[in-house]
C-alpha cells in the first residue's frame, strides 16, 4: 500500500533588496517543522519545503531548502506530483523588490525608496489547478475578525482546511511555543484549540487532515 504523501511548507521567505539585505518576516518555522515531524511519526511520506530557519531538518522527511517565494513555488510544483496533502504553514512574503540591486546599496542620500511588486499567491494558484484528490490546508494570521477573514481566505483559495490564529500588540504566534488556533473546514467544521504547544497543535491538525474526506 502506498504511504500517504504529505507536503509541508515552513518558515519565512526572503526577497533580496541587494546582496546583503532582504524583505522577510518573523516566522521561525517551528510550527511547520512540528507538523512535518508528526506526519513522519504517523508513517507518512513527507516532503518539507522550507524557507531559511535555524532548525534541523526532521529525520525521515525529505527537506528542500528555498529562499524566495518564487523558489518555493517551483519546489512545490515538483513536490506535489503524486502528493495527497499540502499543509501550507510557511509565511510567504507577499511582496518582493521590483528591481534588486546587484551591488550593495550605499547610504548617503538620506532617503531610500524601494519599489515593491506583489508576489504570486502560491496557495491560490495551487487551489485553481488542484487535483480532486489533493487536500489543501492553509494558514491565516489575522489582526481582527479572525474567523470571518479566515473563512473568506478558505473560500477564495479553494482550500479544504484553514488554521487561523490572531496577532496583536499583546499576542504573537512567532517564537511562542504555546498558541491558540482555530481550525475551519469547507464542510463548516470548527475546532478551537487553546494554549496548546505547537507539537500538540500539529497532532490535532494531522488528525483533521488525515480524516478529512475530500
């Protein structure tokens, strides 16, 4: 019997400004790595596509290191062939610098203006072209109306599941091992998880993903 094949993305992406600077975000990659580890523990065939982190590659998973959103998109295009499930835990940069400098930008003018361009929406693109037997799970980090905005994202990107959490001046999932999440699905299921470790939350997410009837 063919092992259930899971592709997980993790970490941030980086968009270069010049050879020494980049645009990124605060993602540590821990949550995505915990999901990949849990999938390995359950006997799944696991591919982890990860942006830059300080974490060790999970034993038993095939790990693909990428840097930019474009690199992650290309890696997923190859990795999803024959996969049963994609869990998109990476924090992909929405923007990139329109024209990267080949040389280090020097100070001196007192002002620097960067022109940005939108990166392609990787998950939305996969959702539009998805196979019927591929389960898609995404993440939504919201500052307000968490459930409403997460459901909007689930429908717009044609996902089966979405894992939503909130960020505010007082709370942030970045770097904190204890998190609150809400798992929503297209069949109107809703699971609220409070003050769980990322490893515990990963188990709940895998329970949902592996039992979901697409």
